[in-house]
C-alpha cells in the first residue's frame, strides 16, 4: 500500500490535483481488508460496508470480539517472528533487585556508561521497569538496567576454614615435581613442524 507522502509526490509529478488523489487513496485504504483483523477499517469502524454506486450484497458484520481475537493472534505471530530474529531473551530484572541505570547517549566520554549509584526495582510491567533511589524514580526499558550482584559475606566458619587452608599451604613445601610432571604430560596445542637443514648445505655436512 502506498503511503500518503508517495501519493502526493506522484500527483505533483503527474500534474494532477493532489487532494483528489489523496481522497481516492484514503477511500481505497479504508475499503481494503486488513491483514491483521481480516476486515476493512471502515467496516470494522462503522459495522457496515462502504456504500458505493455499484450494487452489492448485504452481509452480516463480524462480531467485534472476533475481530479483536484475530488482531491479537496476528500480533502474537509477528512478535514471535521478531523475537526469533532478534534472539530475544526474557529479562532477569525482578522487583526488589539492585540495578544500575544506563546513562543518556550524550554523556561525556570521561564518564562511565552506567551511573555509579544503584537503584532498586519496585515494579515491572512487560519490558517497562520502574526503579527508585531515594526520592528519585525512573521508568525505562529493561535494556537500560543492569543487575548488580551482591557478594555474600563469609561466615565465621567459612573464614576459619579458609585460614586453616592457608596455614596448611604455607607450612607445606610446594610440590614442584608434580607440577613439572603435569607440564610434561600436557600435549602441544599445535603440531610441531619437522626442522631440517637446507639441501644445498648437505655437501658441507
């Protein structure tokens, strides 16, 4: 289907009244069945077909709920196709998570891509994420946020075990023989070429 801008350009090029050409274009567009709903826009809006001078057969209009169901089915199909081409993955951002916000594209080169102070996610609606930091609240697409993983603090038992392991390592002598054997057993990553002297030096051997 041609766009409005193309219709006006074609009318001016062919030296035709662009207002009449635009009216014809809109009439054809409104009478053409849409691929998503299966009905023409005028039929779905007025619940009847456009009246013309040509005789036509009266048909019962479709139920609006049926049109909406067909439209939703077409949208789900398009979304599935677009997601498969873009390798879309479900967002891991959830309410209560700690995130950092991506800066505006016009930020200075000396600044980091993300703001240093973290935010806390308070709500998620599809790909729309709302986060807060103090009195400031921002709503962005999930692609503007990056999760911040909080490191677990070691418990007393874990720290004691770690110290004990470190003491054992320092008390014992390092086993250099075992390390040398492991290095010798490791195969070469690439095959080595056969090295031989040039043939013209064979007489001088």
